[in-house]
């Protein structure tokens, strides 16, 4: 099994020092910067908009993985694309015409992703799998960092691995929420390609060591 990609989430950084947080991610050996956008409606919390993404863009060349936890994502997708997002992931539960949103992201030259909350089954995204670059499995209820991983969600990762193989598709499978050194083993063993970690990353003293540990690389 290949090492998974690691995507630290700036949700757990100090919002008054975001540029520095992105520089820390850059120096840590992590692969992507995960940017959680919340609107106070789809989830009961608020974070930031496209200006944060454009202001952070000069701090790293790592891909920006923008996770939209917002209603009506189509209205803001162009602004996030313009701001410097690489992956743009929206929630299936926030849209009616998910295929249209995927095409919108693709037509803007960005990599589309779809996320599902813990209560949404994999079967709800099955028709969309040929069109996306990423499926993001929420392993906590979205809205806050620092929650515990819901282990039943790991089955969804295994289901996606097997559908991807059966249909000869190539989307990445990401897991988001409650990932730390201990739970990372479970997520990796389920076959996940991208591990998103907020509180585990920003609370770690040795960020480089944590990234290696999350990848399952032992020295
Ligand atoms: C939660 C966000 C996550 C969050 C994960 O709604 O989507 O990306 O930052 O935080 P931890 O790793 O602390 O569970
Ligand atoms: Zn996220």
C-alpha cells in the first residue's frame, strides 16, 4: 500500500496567524493544505471566504484543498477558483444538481470533489464517481475540529475502494475528522488516499514526525 497524502486543516490554526500556519504546513512534509469553509447555515459554525484563500496563496506551492461546507456552493465556486483553490469539494447534501456543480468546477479548470456527512450512504454518490477527482468521507459531523472519529464511516471508505476497482475509476478517497496517530491506522487500513487532520497537526510539537506517523512511516 502506498503512503497516503496528508492534508492538515487550517481550521485548527490560530486565525490571527494564518500565513504562518500555512508556512508550518509547508515545512512539515505534508502534501496539501485543507481549507474548511463554513457558512453558519449548512454547518453551525463560520470560518472564511475566498479572500482568505487568495491571501494565503503566496505562502506555499502545495495544492489548496478547499472543503465547502456551505449551502448553494455554485454561487461561490467561481470566487474560490479565482482565489487559487486546486481541489474544490462541496457537500452532496447541500445541492440538488450535484453533477452540474461538478461540471462547474471542472469547467473552471479545478479538480471537483464531493463530500458526504456520516448519515449519507455511499450509494448516493455512486452515479457521480466517474466525474470527480475526490470523494471526501466525513468521519465526524462537519462543523468543528477536535471531535472523535465515527468508526462506522470506515466502511464507506472500503466500499469506495471496491467500487473504484470494479468500475476501473481513479478518484481519490479522503477522510476528514478525528484523525490522529491512533485512528490514522484504521483509516489507512480501510484504503484511504488522503488523511485530513486539524487538531492533531496543530497540537503536535513535532509536525514533521506527526506527518510521518500519519502516513504510517516508521523510522
Ligand atoms: C470539520 C472539518 C475538518 C476539521 C477536522 O468540519 O471539515 O476538516 O478541521 O478537524 P480534526 O482533525 O480536529 O477532527
Ligand atoms: Zn474539512
